[in-house]
C-alpha cells in the first residue's frame, strides 16, 4: 500500500478508468445476448440469451477460484511461458499494487474477468437453437480453464510465450485471445455439434431486428472500455484506442452498407450492425498501435473480407448459425495481420513498427502467433468436445429442438401472446 | 496490454519525417535542388501549423480529466442507439428498421465526415475566415492534433473524439421529422453535406472562437438542438406529410422501445452535458442540473397531460424528460440547480404546446423533432440568458456582457445567436436540398414503397418476420 501514496492522483485516475472500463465490458455480454437473440426464432430466444448470461455467472466463479491466478500470475518451471501458478487463487492479492503501482490487482482482475466472460459467450452464437444447455455449461467451464486461461497467459501474462517477453506478438485488446479464440472455437463447436435440423433448407429470418440493433449499439459503447481500457492508463494511449475503435467501427459499418448496396441494391439494418461489429473486432488487436488513418484502412478491409467470408461460410454448409467464425474469427485474424502491417513505433513506442514501416519481421511474428492460436484453440476445443460427448449428449433431443429450447430447457417462454410460432 | 505512454513527438521530428519522405535518391542535382527549395519552406509552414498555439503553457494531460472526456464520449455515442430506439418505438412495425438505420448509419457516416474535415472546420484556427469556419486541412484526418488541447488538460485526440459524438447525434435527430417516407439514399447524401456546410461552421462560430463566441451554449442548445430542429422543420416542409397522415394516425408500435430509448438518452446526457465541462473540476454542476431538469420536464409534462386529458401517459413522461434535457443543454454549467428545475419545467410545457400546435396546423413533423428539439433548444437558449448565474459564467465572454450591460443585453445576445443559427440551418438546408433536387435525387420513396413499408422497400428486410401478416412468416 506504500506505493499508492506516492502518486495518489494518477493512481486513482487510472484505477477509476480501468474499473469503469471493466463495467463497460461486462455490459457487452448482455449486449451480445441481445444481439444474438434478435437473430434466432422466438421459441429459442431465452435459451440463446441465457447461454451468454450463464457465462457471467460461471466464469466469474472460476475466475475468483483460480482463473486470474492461472492466467496472470508468474508461472514456475518449464511451463511458465504457458500457464501461471496458483499463488493468487481466491484473489487474495486484490489490494496489492499491479505492475508499477498505478493500479491495484483487484481492478486488473475485474477488468480481465470481463474479457474471460465474453469470449465463451461469443462461441454460443455458433450453436444456438440446438445445443443441450447442460452440455453448454460444462463446455464453458472446461473451455475457459483449458483453452482460454493458458492462451491469455501466453499473450498477456508475465513471461508469456507469445507476448512481449516471448515471441513478441502485438495484441492490444484481444485479437488472439478473445476474437480469434472465439471464432475458431465456434467453428469447431458448430462442426462437432452439427447443424440445426432445419438448416439450410429452412432459413428462418431474425425474429426481432431491433434487438440486434440494440445489441450492436451497446456493444459499440462497451468496446470503448474493451479497447480504451486495455492500455490500463487514462492517458493519451486511451484516447488513441478510443478514437481508432470508433473510426474502424464506423468505416466497417459504412463499407458493409456499400457492399450490400452494390450486391443486392439495398443496405440492410442487420448489415450495418454486422459491419460495425466486424470493424470493432478487427481494430481490437491494433487499437493502441496504429494511427487513426490505419484504423480507417482496417475498418474498410474488415467490411470487405468479413462480408466475403460470411458468404463463403453460407455456401460451405457449416451451420455457424450467427456467423461467429466470419465476424470474429476472420476479423480477429485480419486485425492481427494488419497490426503487423500498419503498427507504428511513433504512435506507440512500446509497440513495434509493422511491415509498411519496413519491419517485415513483425508481420511474420503476427502470422506465427495467429497460426499458433488457430492450432491451440482448434485442437483444444475439439478434444474438450470429444471428451464431453462421452459424458452427455451435446445436442437437445429432436423433439425439443422442433418445439423450441425455451420451453424445454428452461420451462418458460419469451412472448406469451404477441407472437405466433 | 501493457502500460505505455504516447511519445512526445515534437514538430522537429515531423519536419524530419516529411523531408525524408520527399527525398528522391537518383535524380538530377537540379531537380533535387528544386524539390528541396520547395519542400523546406512548405515543411516549415506545416511545422508551424503543427505547433499548438498554447505550446508556451507547457500544459500536461490530467488523467482524471481525460477519463471524464473518454467516458463521456462513450456515453454520448450510446445516445444515438438510444435515439434510434426512442424514434423506432413511435413508428409502425414495418418502418422501424429504416427509422433506426437512419440513426445508426450516422455512427458510420458522420464519424468519417468528422474525422476527415469536419473537426478541422469546426475547431481549427480559420485565419481570415476565423469568424465563420476553421481551416479544414489543419487537422484533416485527425492528424497533427496537439498533445494537449489548448486551454484544457486533455489530449487533442480525446477532444476530437468527444466532439465527434455530437456530430453523430445531431443529424440523427433530424431524421425524426422525416420517418416512414424519406428515401434512404437522399438521407445518406444530405447529411454529410449538411455536416460540413451547416454543423461545422455553427460549431466553429459558437465553440471554435467564431462570431458567436459570446453565446452561452454549454453543450449544444444552439449547435445541436436548434440546428437539427430547424433543419427538420425545413426538410419536413419540403418533403411533405406521410400519405396517410393525419387521416389515419397510427399509435406507436412499441412503447417499451420509446422508454428504453429515453432511459439510454437520459444516461448518455450526463456525458453530453457533464462531459462538456471538459474537466473534472466543476463537472458536478452540469451533471446535477442535467438530472434535475430532466426530472422537472418529466413531471411538468405529466401534470399538463393529467390536467388536459385526465391521465399521464408513458409516452408523455418520456417526451417530457427529453424536453427537459434539451432545455438544460445550453445552460447546464451556467445555472444553479433551482434554475435548472425551472428551465426543465418551462421547456417541457412549451414543447407540449408546440406538439399540440403541430397537430392543429397539420404539419407532419412526424416525431416532433422541431417541436421538442427546435422549440426546446430555442427556449433553452433564451432561458439560459434569463437564469445564468453571474458567478458561474464569470470566466465566459458572456460574463462580461452581464457585468457591464445587464441581463437584458445578455438575453438579447442569446436571441441574436438563436437567429443566426436559424438562418444558417434553414438557409443551408434549402441550399443543399435545392442542389440535390437539381441533381435529380428523389427525396421520397415511391407511393407503393410507403404503403408496403420502407423496411422491405429500402432495406429488403423486416423487423419482426414472425409476426402475423409478415410475408416471410412460415
């Protein structure tokens, strides 16, 4: 506690900034629930939302018990670059100063927790309207422990294998840890769990598009905490991250609209929302390393490439129901590569120069890190699901799926009079 | 995710970088000399531009101030989805997506317009044109922003971001008068031009050191509410009423969406007004006045409704709260809490009268944009003059007016600013609409599209595909 007194004003500003950012990021999970819920049929809306809400409960508990410790404490022995130790289990160190003493561990642990919550929640979009809810809960617990925590340690933890003390990959706010991990995890989960019974013969339209827009609006708002807070200081870097975040989201929303207008004559509201999210995802790893102009490039590129990836997915037959792979996986991958391309040391001296500034090596590092994440998450998710399958069915029964998961998994309905099913 | 700082990238480094980029290795000596001769003065000129005017003060960034501004920026951004829901609830289910998309698209379009030239037009030094606009190239693409914005303790980037959120919601507000009939293409062409031609100059005149510098406008009564309200009035007049209006008045399709939108707007308004203090010190005044005025607006509107119709409506409470918030916007940091209460209540009553009048006059300002934002903004601007506390405006140029010429002069000054804003918004809107009409852009959707619903016609999608009557229902 001695350290705090040295610079109280700065400490309280940074600590406050990180705490508020954490609250913003926590709100992204209910926002995501709304975003996803708008897309599904009204007989599955509650189940879809609860898959996200359940992560808020489940992951928070794991985080206090051992999650923060495994991800962010220094490990020991040959495994140190891959996983932390258990010395901070129970978050007993909440009041200790973090890093150079401008923050407390409590603030950082809360902030990082909100990332750990939304990552598995993102995966739910790939398996809505059919997954067995009990299997989902078990999956979230296992996946968070065995896939997410080691990955977070490797990228952001002390001595991490991919981070600044290891390979040197740049990931400002979670392009690898959150976006690529959830996108790849979603694709594998969708493949293992299988398609919805009605897919693709019977394509059901979103039951409530205003929900999607509300979710997208709240996500955009929360993303300022997600990216802005990731610098862990309330200084110029936070300003830059907020500005690049907004710019990329805007550019991608606009780009997606233009693409739709060219391809089918009309821009859709769902397209504006999806484009914005794709742009926000793509800027995530880059937010504190590129200039606002770079953010513009990343936003437009995300719109073009994610739109293309989405159409490719639609033709592939993979029932990644709510496009987690194209919007999060591909956009996250794109963001990681563009960080390696457009990063500037003049923007952030703690970062690195990218390929355009003459440093091809950084681009190769980004590529390697992305490749490693793909393998790690792909194999990890597959193994977890294969083991889980021997213990319980991954899918709801056919009859339950036909009738809707809300009434069968939860015994309640979202709309009792207004909607017909 | 490490703790970092932005470099103190001085002007000299920038000059070096520019000179570097102009270096052409394998050219004749003469040509190289020519390039150098042209480059060096140009670079020096640019460098002078890069040097913030207040560099001598050697101000530093304050962490708490920056936190307030960034958080406020995020809160103001959330007001645009909030507005989309506020407006979306009022329209029919077959037009709700188009209504919301008009607001959402601003989060994309207006951001890019603002980042490219809008911010610079509004907040850069304008030289000879300083009274009206700033130099559009000085901060173009948000490059060359000072490490610390002049007179404040926040980075230039934070200031530009915060102000950009206002440029998003202002055009979005206009859409309320035009819903259920306007062509989406016209909307996407009109608003970027409007931002550059009307919004940025007005922001410059009031906040950027222009000719309305003595206008008391704390957070945008003139710049945001009057400009959007008047533009909405003019455009609604040019475009005309909805086909079925007012013969068949449809009730709002989802009042819960209106209430959700109001809640988000009220929350975001703390950032809108509170953040406009631009520093943590003293921000408690605009935060509190904002909240109290909204409450007074809500209660006043409900009381008037109860008196006139016997029952307070949920829609009325929402509209009253928004009216109170609009009224307090120009006054938030300049009045005491008690005055804020009066401003909120008076504004709400005036807005209520305007809404009734609009219906009597059969003018299809569909979602009361002029009646609430135009009238509320005007009332707020004048009431700011009436209620401004001498102590709180002492540092503002208007404080001198009050001290030397009395309160009447202050109110007349406010009125002058209001009139300039009316003229600029109306004139600019007529001009842009005229040019677009000259280019053959249709303002309205075809009659068939209006009957079918603009969601399907303009966007090819539906909000509630499962509802009875949907062509997509299965």
